């Protein structure tokens, strides 16, 4: 689904990301972690088109997307919640999800060619209703977004991203600032997306949650990939323990 081949980013003499590679198959939930300043956010920018790599390439569904704009990348089915996190606070929940269909604005149908298992629905209105129901937001459909608790606003941002019908969804710190109950709810929603064939790549500071959600985890430190594997493999990796997991008692960074 996604191939990152030796991407690097330099800002003058500063090397922010150095020759990072990873391959994410369809349907996988992949975590990207590392200490503060490790380069994971820059890597996210490079993949999603917000920054152009100094070298290397990014392939999505076998096609190069290196250097393409975020909007063009999103139209191919790779969507980042960074683009959608700021919900329209004065709009209702339903209106927010409806707005998420903007990529299909010139189409008579929201049914597009993709590899997901999302149902084919012939109208934006029906698609909006289906997403609200699936994300357990139907009861709040007419509530202004600003009235929702932080956790539900985060679910709303994911619901809005679903309206684009992504093949791959990039989640930028989806659990940040949430209480334990809210984290559990959002994590459950993220895990459920794989049932529809949606591939997930997420950056998150809450390492414990990443270990429980993700099928595989990539660890970056000082702009380089230092480890990759399952939660069990990562927690036992000496370089990870030294560089990241051992830095804080709560396994957060």
C-alpha cells in the first residue's frame, strides 16, 4: 500500500530525516514513534506532501507521490487528519462530516474506485448518515461541534476523514490531550477501521496505546530508523529501550 524508500530531509546543514524506509501493507495499523525531536513529524510531512524530500521517494499503491501536493495525494486515497483536525466548531456534527466529502463535490456519487471495504453509497447524504452511525455519532448529529467533549471531537475528525473514503489514513497524535476513557474510545474506533480495509499510519506520544493498537511499529531517533517490529519486539529492543521507552516511567514522551 505504502512504500517509503530512503527518504531524507535536510534544512541547510541540519539533517532532520536520514534515509528512512518502510513498507506498510494494506489493512495494517502502523505506529511511528520516537522521542521529541526524533524526526517522526517531519517524516509524516514528507509522506503526506507537506514537505518535499531532499532525496528518496514515496510510493502509494505502486505509484510515486513524492513532491505532489497534499490535495492531489488525498484524491488518490491517502488522507491525513492534520488536514481535517480543526473541526468547524460552529457547524453541527452532521455538517462537519458532510463537508468532509469535498473531494467528491463534482461527482454525482461518492462511490469512487478504491480498495477499501467501505460500502458503496450513492449520495453524500446517505454516506454522511452511514458514517455517523458507524462512528456512534448519530445521537449528536445536530449538536454544534464546539459542544462535544475533546474525545468526541477527535472521533469527529476521524469521521470527517472517512468521508474522503481513504485507502490509507494518517493520524497525527489522535490521542493527545484525552483522558483514559476518551483514549480507549478513540483507540477502539481506530482499530475498527481496519475492518474496512483502511490502512493506518499514526504518530502518537502515548507509547502504551501505540503498543496496544498497532500491528507493527517503526521507531525513529535522531532522524534515523532504529527499530521496526511488533509490540513485543519493540519493547525488548535495546536501542529502543535506551533511546525512548526507558526515558520515562509512564512510557510517554
